[in-house]
C-alpha cells in the first residue's frame, strides 16, 4: 500500500509520500495537512482524494440498476 498523497502548495505536482524528495519525506512524516520543508523550502499540502469521473460508458443506466433486462 502506498503512503499519503501530497500536492505542491503552488499547485500542479501531486506525489505519493515515498516519491517526494528525501528532505521532504523526512518533513512529511507525522504531518496531516501541510508542511514546509526546512531543507529546500518546498510547501506541500494533502491532496484531495481522487474519484474517477463517471460517464455514459461506465455508468449503468437506470433500468440496469433496477435489475431489468
């Protein structure tokens, strides 16, 4: 299982905790919401959970949900 997901406070970059630079990984341990790395100055915040978007091809229609064939 992968660790926490962090997003750059400036936006754009989203990384798993183990993919952060080494100095940031040390700072991330024990943090819940956000932190600033004292070594490199990068600011990170927890990323919102990602949910896949639903579309017409992945979403069953209403009749299928009710069990109609």
